[in-house]
């Protein structure tokens, strides 16, 4: 992947007039200021993960195999376009993390922690950095937003996620009698790359963690 070209203007190279500069010097500076283009927003730099620590015992799906049209709420990029569960009303961005599991009774939690240690929760669904907890199921029918599926989704709302270490934790909150080990699909979209793992959670509070650095 090629990083977009960066245009950097080093303002420190523009020399200031000496204190004794004459009117001509100031006039030149004013003329330069009048012609200078307005300051631009910084370019959106490439978002790519380094130092990836995969979940223990999980196997990374090395290549995406298109299996047909995108299916909703299965945490799989079925059509291999790099976006997970698009067209399903699920939020996505330069960072997106999605889990799904088939055993309907169990409750699994997806907890994403940003480099400052902040994490979106049900009570505070957006961190100050812009990570949003977008789907959080299962939950009571009246507040359910997952079409009856077991899925959770967290994504970054802006274009420039903070740099540093991220932690993505998948925890079996409560099996509620589900068959164990519980199989959970985890997909992570980081910039132009999508990673998919199949996790096996053995008992209540068992969890798998995936870490990376931006
Ligand atoms: Ca897709
Ligand atoms: Ca899908
Ligand atoms: Ca949950």
C-alpha cells in the first residue's frame, strides 16, 4: 500500500526581518503574507497496524474468499471488499471491530481500548477520541438494534485515529447455558486491511485479546 503524498510547509524557514529592517523589508513581508495561501488541514495519513499481537490460539484467516453478497451481522467480510457487514446499517470507518456468535443464549462483550486507556461502553458509547460502540447485543427487545443477531460493533468516527497501542478484548460475559467452548468470529478493519479470527471461549470470563499499534 502506498502512503498518500504529504505536503509539508516548513514555516520556520521563512526568515523574520531584523529589528532594524526598513519600511521596504516590512512591505515585502506584508506582500508575501497577502499572497500566502490559507493554511490547510493536515493530510490524512495512512492508517496501518504494526506490532500485531493476535488473540492467543486463534487462527488468522490469511486471505479473504468471496462467498457471495455481504451477509449482515456475521462479522465476516463476505464479499471481500474490505468492509465488514456493510449495507446492514453497521457503522464503519478507518477502524472497525466486529464480533458475532451463533449460540443465541450467550452474552459476549467486545471492549476496545484506545491509546489513552478510554473505551466506549453502553453508558458512554463514544470516547473523546471518537471510538463509538455502535452495536451491543443481545439486549432487551425494546432497545435491540441487531436484528435479533448476536453481534457487537465498535468503529472510529473520524479520519485520524490517535496513534499508539490499541487493545481489543473479547470476553464471554455469561454463557447462559450455551454450548462451550463458544465460537466467536472477530473481524478488525484497520485502514486498508481486514483481519478475521475464529475464537473459542471456554468458560465464563474467558477472554481473548488482540493488540496492535497505529
Ligand atoms: Ca464486505
Ligand atoms: Ca458480513
Ligand atoms: Ca454483550
